[in-house]
C-alpha cells in the first residue's frame, strides 16, 4: 500500500514573536504566499468576513467581522488587544487600507494617518496635494459627466487617459485619441467596478497621456523615510486599454540608484503625509523624467512582492509587516537575480473549458506555471471584463536573457480550450 506524501505543516512564528492583526485575507491563489511569509516572523490574528479555511494553519486566532465597517472592525479588535500585546495592524487589501488605518489609530498602533491613506486611495486628492507641493505630474481633471470629460480632454489635448478615480490595477483605464471616443471611454470608466471601491461625485479622471515605459516601486516607509524594496518593469497590452500582462524585477536594475526617481518618491510621500507603512507607486518614465501614475497605500498585487523575494532573497511582505509593527526591516538584497511573471489572456471573450500546463515546454528558468481558470470560468476582455486571466508563468534566474527567453511565448506554456461566450461549442 502506497501512502501519499503529506505536505509539511507551514512554518510559523513562536509565542515570543509580535502579534499583528491581519485585516482581510483574500483569494488563496494570489495571497497565501504573503500570509505564509509573514507568519514565519509574526503571530497573526485574522479579522475577516468569510469563514476562515486555508488561513487557519497560519494564524493564532480569528474573528469574523465586516471588515469594511470601521466601527465593527474596532469592536472586534478591542477584545483581542485586551488579551494580547498587539504590535500592529497589517493589510494588503486595497479596499481595507483605510479601515485598517483607522483601526491602528484607534488602538494607538504604528501607521500612517487615515487621511494620508485616503489621499493615496483617491487619485484626485493625490493630484491636488502633489500640485500644491510642486511635484511634476500629468495634467488631471476630475469630471462627473461625459460633457465635462470632453471639455477636459479638449483642454488637455489628445491623446488623453480616462480612468476611474478610485480603482487600481488598470481597471477601466483607456487611452482616448480623439473627441469621438470620449463618451464611450467615460462610460467605461464610470461603470468599472471592484468590491469595496469608493465612489465620488466626480468619479472619473481625464489626464494627460504620458509616453514611455511604466514601472512600479514597492516601498516601506518608516518615520517618513522611503526605502524601495521592489522595482518592477510593467508590461501592458490590449490597446487602447492598459491591461497588465506582466512584470519583470531585476535586483540589479539601475533605476534603483536613480537620484531623480528617489527624490520624487520622497516628495510624493511627504506631500501626502504618508509616514509609516508600505506603498506601491507607479510611474511612467517619460522623456522629461519619471512622472507619477498613481500611488497605493499597500503592497503591490500581481505577485510583485513574490518576484521581489525571488530576485533579491529579501521578502517585501515581511518588510511591510515589520513597519506595520513599528520595526525597522532589513531590506538589503541577499541575491541579485531576475524574476518575471506573465499573465495569460484569451484571444477573445470566451468561457473556459480546460487550461493545461505544458510541462514539456517549460524552459530552465521557469519557477512556476499555474492554470487559474476552472471549467466554466467567464473570460471577458476590456471593456466587457478586466483581469480575465487563465493562468500565469513565473521565471527566475541569474541570466536575465534566459528568463526573458523562457517567457517570450507564454501562451504556448498553458493551453486554453474554450468556447465563445454564449455559444454551444
């Protein structure tokens, strides 16, 4: 009789480790790596709305609560803080950063002010505060109607970018090349949705289109000092949309030593009053220098912190947890490799039948290839849907050229069988 091997239990911190309140946990497929990494260094008490399942091996305790209700969240946290010495509040969920900042403030724990976190969430407030501080950035106008959007675009000059004011992940973001496209772009941005995203009276931004490659910088901030942990070069597709199709992290990227980029990072955080925590800041590298696209008061998504760990040997998720606890993390790289991810999208709107990893085609640097679309999953491309991915491939290695070669044709590595949406076969 063959007994199948059992997975090893997760490694977790001992009783002497500081305790963090983890607010929200999210989709296991995309978030477990963060929880597992932090649990090796901190004890965790989970405050979450759904019944916990996969999270249980990583946490010391759980409390079910509506995490988007600040009063309920505080009421749930108080008994935990009364029984345990809580060191900080930690979240990586964009929809929960403000509630988490309020909770940290109420409990007297480390963190940036709720006002500064809201200034990061609301792109119009971000732009207004940076304008007062004299930070160079694209022209931007909040609008509430298609007519206002047309006037703003005419004033700024085409092409422009139309985007939802409170969304992230490039959802609902579209380039507009002329006046006839503005109404459709406004409608798409205004109707784009994501759970927990705030809405505003003037809910859409019309902005100057920036040319140049796009990057993101994940940072930890302690007492106002900004330290980058991951610099990722972003890959986008599906023009005129900006769907994020991949990221590449090189631990030896020369931009990590770029004085102008570092100066802007510091000025942006200072202007927003962000003093303590983790941020994900996106820039376009224009001919006139780096220009801010947006800033978020959390770690990056799309496995960017995981890429950073693979490339540098130092975990950005752990660094973010450290600053949430008021500690100074070690952010120095231990290795200097290149790590990259490519996300796989269908060629047209469809319903997944099966996604199969072609293990026979994986190159030497491929670290992970994962099919994420189960049978029956609806995969719709912009503007009908966003982030409709059926899989992803991660590669890591000492040779950046080999990593790029192994990801050059990612769609070959995971085959998608599908049927057209609404079709029979």
